[in-house]
C-alpha cells in the first residue's frame, strides 16, 4: 500500500525552517530573517501543533531556542516590555544549547538602567510602567549617580570619608622617607617609578570618574554600549545636536530620551528602544569580525517561539515593534521569531497575502521588501511572514536522514581560535617549560627549575575554592603561601631568624627544623626520622587551630635539639640523632587521609621514618588516618587527642586522658561547687555524623568533628539522671544563636551547662549564654580539655568570662603543677624553652601565655617518647649491626614503646609510662588530668586547680586526685 504524499504546506514549513536556520551567510545583510507568524488556515485549524513540531525540530538541530510564557495582562504595553526584557536577559538563554558561550545584552542593560533612573519602583520592586513623572534633569542626574564602568558595578566608586586623612598621612610618611630613598636610588629608577605611579593614579582616576571614562567610551569605545547609544541614528528623530549641527553626545541623547519617557506614548517608545537594543545586541553577538570570531562560532541564528501571541499578552505588540524597527532601520538581525496566533488575532492584523507553499511565500515576501517598506506603500507590518497552517503536522516530517535536518555545528577550525589556543599556539615552543611549570605549581607546593618538584606536599582545593598545601614538608617546604607567617602568639608577621617568644612564627620553626635536619643528614651519625602531624593552614575563624599546632611543633623541635645536641642546659646529645618532618593535615584535619598516604610514601622511600607524633584533633578523617598508619606498622604517639576508641588500636600510644576520664571529673566539679542536685542542665556540642552522642537535630548538617560528640556522650552518662537538654551546632558561626535560643526556652532555669565543643566556639557560647539570659543567675559552665587553648580575659585572642558564671574545665597539663619544686630550673623542657625560644626568662610564670595550654610540653614528651624508644633499640641492636644495614626500624621502635618508661625531668608532663598499654595483664597508667576552676576576682579571671595528677599517675604537688 502506497502512503499518501505529504501535504505541500506542511513539508514546506519544515523545509523553510531548516533552510532559515542553516549556516549563516558571510554577510548577515544577505539573508533577511522575517518575523514568522503561524496562523490558522481556517477557523477550525490550530497552529499550535505546527509550532510544537518546529520546537522539536529546533531541538534536533541543536539550536539556541527559547519559548517564553505569554500571560494575559490588563496592560498590553507593559506585558510587551516585560517580554522583551525577558528575551534580553542572559539567564533566559542560559539553559539553551550554545556552540559558543552565553549571549550577552549590554545595550539592553543600558536601556534598563535608563528606565530605572526615570521610573519609580513598582509594587514588586521592578520599575513602574511609563510615562514617568521624574524630570529629565533628575533622571540624568540619577543615572550619572549610579553609572558604572563595569557591568558588576552598582554605582560610581567613591572614596570613604576618612580617605583624605589616610591620604594626607601617607603623603607625610612618603615625604619623610623620600629623602633617604632618593639618596640611595639611581635617578633613572626614581623617574621610572614616579612615571609608573603617576600612570597608575591617572588610570585609577579615569576608571573611577564618570566624566573621564564616559566621553571616551561614547566616542572612541568601538562596539561599546555607550558609543552605540551616543552614535546610532535611531534616536535622530529626537533632535540630536544644536542649531549648528554639533552633536550633543551621550548626555544630550540621554536627556532627550528622558524627555520622551515623560510623554503620553512613552510606553510604546520604551518598547521600541528596548526592541531595538535587543536586535542590535543579537546582531553584535553574531558579528564575524569580533576578536573572538563569535559569528563563525555560532553557526545558526537563535530562535524565539511565541505561543498564542495576542494583543492581551503583549505578543502582537512585540511582533509589531520588531517589524517597525526592521522596517525603519532596513537592517537584518540574526534572530528568528516564530509566533502562533488564533483566528481573532489573524483577523485583527488583516488578510494574509496570496497563498502558496511556505518557501514560495518567503520568496515573495523577500522580493517585496524593497517596495513594502516605502512610506507611500502603507503596507502594515512589512516584516511579518504570515503562513496559514492546518492539518496534522506529524505527517509533514520527511525521513530522519534528510541532510537538511542535520544538527548545526560550528566549523571545526573555529575551535582553534580561542584565547587559550592562540596563546598556546603563539608561545608553544618558547613557553612549553612555562606551561609545565604552571601545571606543577598548581599541583605541588614546591617547584624548582627547570622541571623539579617536591612530591611530598601537594596543593589541595577546598570546597570554597581556596587552596592549601598538604602533606609532609621535606627539604624545608613551607605550608604557608604568603610572605607573612603565623606566630606562636597568634599574630601574623614577617619571619625572622632573630625572633623570640611569641614572635617566633611557623616559618621560623620550619627553617630551624630544616637546618637541624640538614645538619644531621650531612653528618656521620645514624639517625631516625619522626613525622609531626598538625594543622598549619586555616580558614576564617580557625587561626587558633594553627596556633596550637605551631606550639606543638615548637615542642617537637625542642625535643629534637635536646636529643641531638649537647653543651647547653637540657641537651643530652644521644648517639642516635632525630630528624623531624612537619606534616600538614589541612584545615580542621579534613585532609588527614591524604596526609597519611604522603607519610607512607615517604616511609617507603626512607626507612629511617620510625614513628608519627600529633594528630591531636579528634575528627573522622584523623581517626581514619591513624588507623591507616598503625595498620601499616608505624607507631603513632598522640598529644592531645582524647578519643575513647583510638587507645584500642595496636601501635597507638597517647599522653592525654580519654574523653570518658574527662567527663568523669564532672562529679568533682559538682562537689567543689557544692551542687548536690542538678535541676536542669544543657549539653552543648557539635553535631557529628556517626557519633555516639545522643541523636538530636542541629540547625544544619553534621560535621566531621568526633571529639565534641564523643565527649558529649560521656558527659551525658556522667550527669545522669539529671534532666539534660541537648543543644547541637555545627561551628563557630551558629553556636551563639543556637545557645541563645535554648536559653530562651520555657521551663526551669539552667543551673549547669556542659560545653563539649571546641575552643574556637567558646566565645560564641558565652555570648549566647549572656544574650539568652542564662547568666542572670548563678551558672556552672563545665568544659573539656579543648578550652585550655583559650585564655579568659578582655584582650586580643581572649574570651570574656560573663558574670555569675563559674567555669570548670579539665586540662591535660596545668602549668602551675609542672612548676612545683622549682622544676623550671631543673627540667629539660623548661631549660630548652628558655634557652632556645627565650620563653620564661628569668623564671616561668604560672600563666606563661605560650606554655599555659600545655600543647608544647605534651608534644615535647611525645617526641621524647619515640626518640627514647629509638635510642633504646639502637643501644640494644648496636653491636649486632650488619655493615650497610639500617640501625633502627619502626618495628624495633614498636617493641621498645611497649616497655617505655621515662621519668619526670627528662619529660615535661610527668612520667611517660607505656608499660601498661596494650597488655591484658595490666591496666594503662593514668594520664595527666587536672580540674581547673575559673572565676572572676575583682573583675579579672582567676584559675584554681581543684584536683588532678601528672602523667604516669605522678602526684601534682598537694592536689588530691580527681
């Protein structure tokens, strides 16, 4: 059975669309693009199926096509203006297929700014419809006030009120220094520097002053929106120029347009100029000789489908405006508009021209343009191509393999014409090394010439787009990217070899450690290598984490010097030397797993690596990293990680008490505060995925912090059966608001708050307690060891202690306990800190800022532990060494750690006693833990130890055990 032939009108419609959307001609003005209107052939026909078929075909052809929704409105002109505004927004075209970038509409944006300057905001905040009541002078002044050179500028750049004072001070400083600079600098350099500064100042002045850049762009800015507005002949009817024919320029034209927007037919005029701007933007986006050759890269024109255009929804008004603009300008714009109308709209615009196939109608329409646009012809809407359609469009589609229906693709050669490819092609041979360097520098933290790099540290990108250096610092690689470095006092400053005390920076420590490592590696003595893992990069509000790690690294360095050198107080000069490799686990130790892999990579390459110190922050990634390292056979000696679960790992040793032991000290705090029964308690902690803490809902999602949720679970069990309200938060940004809301709840007032959070969150906690009213009555605030990283007070880097609040917190190291018996004059740690860093001169104070948190002392002991274990192994294996063999391995150190015991004096925080760890027959020796009370005395915080002990169960003076 033979299929019936395809109807001529349907076949011609698809063929006409395929032809019009074919490859654009070299000259855009050689192919006119009509405003195509699909109208019903009879009153019973519906053109919508044909429009849908064209939409489907546009998708197959990979065209940039949009179909804005047309909604009926009481004001057809306002609806039409809104439709044109929608079509001139890049967001409208952002989801369409594009062969080259997004479409941009700078001229339409300029017209919108003029409208915004003339209009008053409507009920929804958008400009009200014209005509406008604001005077042209006021409109021009308002536009100038908000004019910006760049699209992202919200207005003119203005210097703040204090700028003149700063400028005068700067000039005075320069004047003072100029004499000395001029005496030591050649005149040629001075003149060049002065010319460069003057050029920069002039450029800045030009970019910030509208009266400078606007005339330039209006006259010489080829292709700019300002030159288009000032030079296009479209606005000539407004009366540009004075009686002598002189051009009034941009501002004169802006004034005339503003006048026009106050007249009764301003809405139609605004629609006309918005439509003209849209069409001109489209033509500019397809300009072939643009620097980017975007006209070649966009092989087909964009398509706009308007469904059921009518007078009520503004569709007919837009079609009319496009026809009027094209008839008036006689210019061809690469924009295909296809609209469908109903019978009523068809009758409104008049009878269609004679019939025929769509392609024939197009040819007759194109031939008629030369006469139809003449004023004497009076042809309405000459740029409308009206195509009566009817029947079922599904029968009109030809075979799928028709060549005219192939997807529109940009020429392959255009892919070679881009900024990147041009630069690469021009400098491929000369700058190949530069490209390799750029790749290496984006991957590694330290890159040399010509193509050398340090693979032990790598650049890692964070979710916020920032980058940080993560891994093991071998050969002195710095983790910080800037010139300044964070000091042990928390302030950033330029590194200096002469720095002492709190002025010693991370860069200073890394330089000293690297110098000692090089000295040992170059010497004849055998050595082992330890890796210290900390947090040496930080994000906003996390500098305290880095300060803690810097102090810990300082303790590791003191232990290294004590072991390696001799002749000064505290130095022992062991036969087996120690190298220290700092390692950065990233912000909040989020990249601990990557760091662990870097450590293992170094250990495979260098068998002298025998252990790891650090990982003091209990997070999910750090726990995984520790498990990975211990499984690989490397011992990990932790400093301040109080995890309840990590001590069960083989090859893991700790100097800190567990969270469970810290929470058990709550009973001692209640006894000291004479609280027999807790009426109502609040438990504040960070939410954490997979934690053991009671499951409650926080304000946002869980974090990777394990310490907070773990100690919260222990605290809840320690406070039981007291009524407890669980309050979770995610970080320093939301703790204040969360606690404030909890304090405002109805019920009995809180008498106790257990803070199981981080030190960096303490300021937000106290603020929330005060703002929420929890401190109106006596309140006990109990916290874990992390609070020792914070100092109470009103100075820099200090946390204010509210009135009526008594703080109890645990501390792994309470400095006054370490100083009993004039220990600062006898113990190696204090002697080394005084001799190497100038800390504690002439005597160590009980509140020494750099030592009071105990971070430095604990890391000193952790490093001493592995160093002594390695020395013991070396002493035992020395006579049995094979020539050329390694003296000590990580396995030998593990055997010695199992039986390690170091008495106080050689250690800082008590006795280092691992003899009970990992033994079924004996319990682990107690770790150091002190309960400290902080109260306000005469307006100043005062700390008092309530109970406690040193590491190894050593008594802390006369303090009772907790």
